[in-house]
């Protein structure tokens, strides 16, 4: 709650803390941790819908003989599993090739490991600007 309201939970009585927690804005870390629909903000939902539409458009405009199975929608928060609902027209046991997606898994660090990581000297690397040779 410090991130949203600038308050420490320990400075509030339990009812005030509960009232503030219930009214956290969409996209708050609490909602993300609980995996509820409020974990995403409106712009994140709109971006996911846009990506789903583009995937369907590209799939629909591909050669029907060469295209794979219908793309699945991006997973949305709040369905409990963290994965998209399976497409009923494309059962997994049909033997068709399925696409693999990369996932980033969180890694737990101890305080000492975090301090060691943060004490490293991070420097920017200068790169040359891209120029198109004609």
C-alpha cells in the first residue's frame, strides 16, 4: 500500500488498512499476486485484445493448406490457472503440433544474494547508431 497510497500498513488500524486494500487500483501488485481480473489495467486488456486480433488476422489470411491450428488467446488474469482457456475446436489430443511459448519464472533471492547483485557495477554500453548503407 505504500506504493499506491504512500502509507505503511503498520501506521493504520485494521479497518482502515482493509478499506484501502479493497480499493486498490487495477494493476496493483496485490491483485497481481491474487491472480484476479483486477491484476491488469484497462490498457493491458486492450493490448491483449489487439494481439489476439492480430494473431487471428494473420492466421485467417495465411494459406489454409499451410497454416497451423487456430491461435489461442493470450492468458488473462483471474482464470485461476494462469493459462488461456483451451480452444474447444482444437483438442490437445488431436496429434497436431503445438507451439511452445517462453515463460519467465521468478527466482527467489536471499537478502545477501540481492545485495551482492545490486553491488555490481552496471554500466551502459555505447553503441553506434544504425545507418543504412545504400
